[in-house]
């Protein structure tokens, strides 16, 4: 299989403009126009460092790639965010999920799919889920219906990791998928690994999907939460410390990756894609 891809221009307004944030990929209104043109023509756009405390608009892009093969009326979708906070490079958050998806997308080219598979690398997650919210809001009802599930992969390799699965029992989020949750926990069990549940608290890119009727879920390995004694027993690492001691800091660099967790979770991502690309028989219409 091969992919079609598109860049989806996203612009958002920062509540309190901070020069540091804007420097990442910021453009003022006037400068944004020619860049938007380039994006429309799918030309390459390099990040431009622009520091101006008065600037309120930022411009950035989602990258979306879809298999050319597979039923385009029935797509499975997965995503990771390609931005980081201004404070650091964001290698675990979320370079990890970003690279996992690239690897799975690459490996998938060797296989056939029955359902279409759509990958997203979201922009502006750290500024308030800008890219994924924009994407879901922009879908027509018809396009919304074609996305049969969304899988979120944010922070796959926290140094003091726990294998976390979004649990689909929150009444506020009726579209958390039980089928997907069970796929994850069955797989961890088959590998002889433990897992814990985390709630859909609206802190990652699944949020726009499940609030707009698309079944969703995902896995994570923990951010600024504190590892419990029980988790230390089953996952190793250190109770009392953050799952990711470098969460949203300068030290979230290439050293801030637990390779065991990264490989395990990348395999699970591959498993989730391999399963639902072949069949969606357990999924609600
Ligand atoms: N999405 C959060 C971030 O990017 C981190 C997070 C992931 C929080 C998963 C809770 C659960 O900073
Ligand atoms: Zn920030
Ligand atoms: Zn983050
Ligand atoms: Zn994140």
C-alpha cells in the first residue's frame, strides 16, 4: 500500500501570547498569508522563528496520511502530536508516539489492508489540542461517519513508566471504546505484562473525537503523575517519583526514553492497526 497525504493548515490564537511559544513556529497575520498559499500548494514550509510579544496568531500544520488501499468509507485513525512545549524538545512527549506511528506506517506498506488507515501527526496539542480539535470540527457529518475509531498515542516511553490504558467507563465520555480498551488489555496480558487504567480527562487528542461521536481510546505511560508502590512492584521504576520526571521540561531530550516501554508500546500500536485494518466486525456501526 501507499499513502496520500495532506497538510492541514491550523491557526489558533494564544490566550496570553508568550514570545517563547511563538518562536517555535510563529507568524504574524501578514506573514501568514504567503505561507498559507504555500501550504495550499503543498509546498514545503520551514519553521520561522519570529519573536514579537504583540503577535497573537500562530500558524502550524497537521500532517494526515491515508492508505490508498482499503475501504475509504471505513477508516481507522490514529494520531500522535508533533509539537512540544516551548520549554523543551518533547522527545517522550510526544516524539515517542510520533516515531512509533512513522514506523508502523512504514511497516504497513508491506501488507494489504481491508479498511483504510489514516495517520495523523497533530499540531498545537500543547496549546490546547488545537490541531486535533480543528480537524474534527472541520469534518462534515459524512466524513465524521467514515472514521470508525480513533487511537491516541501520546507519551509511549516515560522513563518511570506504567502501562496505562484509557478506560471507557466515564459517563461524561460515552464514546470511549470498550472494544479498543479490551484489545489493549488482552495484548498486555498475553505478553505477561501488567497495566493500569487512566480516565479520559480531556488532556490529549482523543478528546475532540470522543466528544463528536467517534469511538476512541489509547495508551500512555504517564506524565507528571506519581508512581504508586503497587505500580513499582509490577512495572519496576521508582514509587513516589513522576512517571516522566522530565515532563514539559528541557530534559525531555533523547535520553528521556525508556526503550523497553517504547518497543512494547510500538508493537501494541502495530497490533491495534493490524487488527482493525483487517476487520472492524466488533465495532459499532
Ligand atoms: N497530553 C498531555 C501532554 O501532552 C500529557 C498526558 C498524556 C496527560 C496522557 C495525561 C494522559 O502534555
Ligand atoms: Zn506551553
Ligand atoms: Zn505535553
Ligand atoms: Zn503529549
